[in-house]
């Protein structure tokens, strides 16, 4: 059996496995979700990953120090003298964009968490049903074993 679709919040191609008469489909949720992302969602994820890194923090600190140095050192042309009004404007715009980008990324993460919770619930329900089936089979086997014991005891007496 080949891959099967599992709806908009399923992210993995469905892979069947067979356990006797029970057949279940395993879903690769993350892979399927990545394929369904819009350009904006992909961009928000990339920017969140970049802005949340030590590389970004280090480069940002270096940029700020460089800006301050170049605008206070007498050997450079000062385009933004202290108190760095242009830098403050850029930082305000950056903060506004970062806030929006992080909210978009957080909203996506909430959707992913909800979809994974639904998938976990479905998996739990399916597992419960499988366990109940196995318990029924086990009960039948135990009854058959008990009947065989009775028959063996009858024939030996």
C-alpha cells in the first residue's frame, strides 16, 4: 500500500503497518506540514530561527557597537550623532517587525501543537481499540487453553 493523504493537519505521509488482522496508518506529520506551508509561514519560521540564535545576537551587538564607534570616532564622518536618533528609528522599526514575525511564528506553533495533540489523541484511541482487540483475543485463547486442559484431563483419567 502506498502513501495516503490524512488531511490538512497531518504532516507525515501515511505509512501502513500490518499487525495480523489489524491495520494502522502511521503519519509523518512534520514532513507533510512542511509541504503545506505558505511562503509567509516559511519566511516567519526562518526569521524566527535566525533572530533566536546566538549568531544573530552577536552580530547585532557588533553592529550596534560599530554604529556607535563610527558615529563618535573623529576619524569617521558622523551621519548619526549622539544620541543616535537614526539608530533609534531603525531599532524601533526592527522591534515592530520582530514582534509581528514572532507572533506569526508563535501562532503557527500553536496550530502545530493543537494538530499534534489531535494526532496523539487519535493514536491513543486507536491504541486503546487495538489493546481491547488483543485482550479479546487473549481471553479467547485463555478459554481455548482451559478447554484443552479439560479435554486432556478427561482423556488421562
